C-alpha cells in the first residue's frame, strides 16, 4: 500500500486508519538517574548493576553500586524491558530496552509507556528516528540531548493492536540479527584462537596444535627469501578520461578487506593500463596496503585477489615462491603476525610507509608446503564461515532498515 496522509507505506492487512501524531511525553512517563559520589567507596561494589549510556543494550554492566549508593544519590532503578534512551556523549540518540534490572545514571532517560502504548513499538520508532533527531538537535553529533527534548519529540502512533503487530515483527528481526552477530563474534574468536595455536609463538619451533601426520620443526627465514617478487603498481593519469571507467580491475588500498577481494571500486581501460605500465596480477595473489595511517586501518591491511586486477602505488603484491611458500598460508600467517611485526619494523611511527625492504625483513616460520596448504585450507574455511554470517547479518540489517522506513509514518 502506498503511504499517503498519515499512513505508513507497509501495513498488516485489516488496518486502514490514519495514525495519530502525539508527543512522546503525552504517551509515556520518563525520568533520568544520577551517579553516586565517586569518592565514596561504600557506594560501589554492591549488588545493583549500574547502567551507563554505553551499556543500555547490554545484558551486563561493568559497575555495581550498593543500596547505600542508590539511596544517597539520584541514581534511579529500571526494570527489564524499560526503554532506555542515551542523552549524552558518543551514544546520544541510541535507544534500547533494558536487559537488566539496575540503576541508571544521569546520561540515560528511562521511558515508561502509558496504558495503550507498546514499549517495543515506541523503542523501534525512536530508533528509526535517531538520525533525524541527532541532525536536528546535536548539530552534527556535538552536544547533548535532554529529557525535555526527548519528551517533546513528535511520533505517529496507530491503535495498540497494530503497534503490537509491528513490534513483534521488528523484535523478531532484532533477535535474528543478534543471533548472527553472536555467531560472527564466536567465529572471529575461534579464528583468533586457532591462529595462535596453529603458528609457533614466542620463538617456539613448532605450533601448539598440528594436523595428524606432520612432525618436525618449522623453518625460519626472512620473508624476502621466500618471495619471488614484491610488486606495486601506479595510478593512470586522472585527467585523461580515456584511461578510466574501462573493464580492467584497478585495486586501491581501500578495496582490501582482510579476505578475498572480489571487486574493485574503480576500473581502468587498456590505454590506462599501458600508460602506467601496469601488470594484471592473477587470482590468488596476496596484496598488502603499504601507505596510509595505521590508525585509519589502511596501512598494513591485506587481502587475496579473487579476481585478476591491476594495483595502485599504495598496494604491494607478494608473489610467493610456490615451491617454498603457499600464498594461502602466507595470508593466514600475516593475519597472525604481520601487524605486530610491521609496527616493530616501522619503529612506532604513524607515517612511515612499507616497502619491499621492510616487508622482506619480516621473520617467517613455516613447515613443509603440504602442511602449509592444510593449514591454509582450514583457516580459509573458517574465514568463509565468518564471511557467510557477515553477509547474512548485512542482509538482515538492510531488511530491518527497510522495514523501519516502510512500517512507520
């Protein structure tokens, strides 16, 4: 159904009435909390969870206060299911329903719907409006919200029965999103653990765990002695339109994803490739970003080509000696050690770029090529599972966003 007047674009069958616009303060009661005096040790370390704005959606808190701390402060209790709205700081505008019974501080507004108004519906409505609220009242994210601002927010509301139907659908989507997020997090932790255990640590000659049938110490040498070639590319002249928007993939550091790279943001023409003397690197080539700030997550980022591609000057391809080093193994080894090693090599600077000499000095340990391939295949299979759940998670988030846009006025 097309949205018109005060009706949403998407509705459950049987609901046709226009929604009623109300102020949030007209359909709910609200209050904020406070913080017990920090210098009073007897106020902390008790049994009451103390919820801060960054914890409104979590099922646990880092701090606990005592009954004395609650009594002698403005901290206020909330129950499981109460709407919690973050007023201050980086989380301003975030909203969730409390997963714990505890006390809130002054940076949180507790919102309790009046009879006839559904808590989940109001929470989802506020979540949908977050960007508009932040843009309107926080001037691009600077400053704080207030209880008065939140209470005066205009919201459109249908009858209670329709509120509940909408809330049930969105809550179910949230549960699916949370499930896939947990699976992603669990798999990422499994991967981190396996990297530590499947590669020798702290000068050891063998890893903690190995596949059956493999024995003997791993060989150690400089990476440059196991690599046939370090190659980095160039950027065709930007002002020449004949060089751009062609069919040849052109990889920049921003395309690297610590996984398989299956597309590039930009493409060049054959004329562009020839003008810059670029080679087309084959699939399964490992590429590392050699320029950019460490803090921005650019320099040191990496990936394996799932496509044939040229690369720019901010990227370096590592072409392994296939008789010595498996590219898949090299990629997983870099996941385990590369960042730490590179930081040491660049002596802590945030500006220095990598080059073939610096990368070539990295110390790498590796077993036989057969064992390398077994390790690489196993860890890559874990990567594929992580990628699968991340894709599902992204799909669910997009579905949720679309539903929020269409199911509310």
